[in-house]
């Protein structure tokens, strides 16, 4: 599959639609925690080699200040 085909598949499936939207358009909302998820909690499991803890900036301001939620 090409990237657009893959995103279309994710977006068209009710199970993956919310995560697909977040990863594509709201990545700043992704919460990274150290440790492992409880066994009763579903989610993606993978390991990271490096975490950039700095928030994204837009013209020198944190993204949530520069691009607040629509009212």
C-alpha cells in the first residue's frame, strides 16, 4: 500500500479512526509514559530509543498557545 492508501484504510475503520486522526493531525496530544501498560488496557506497545521532551513550537510559542482549540 502507498501511504495515502494506508491512511485511508485507517480512517475508514471505526477501530483505528480516532488514533489515525490523532497521529496525523494532533500528534502533540500523544502522551508517552515510561513503563508498561496494565494487562487490561489496550493500546500500542513499542519501544523508543529517544524521546524529545520539548514541546513543538510555532513562532517561538508552545503549540497549544499558538494554535488553541477552536471555540
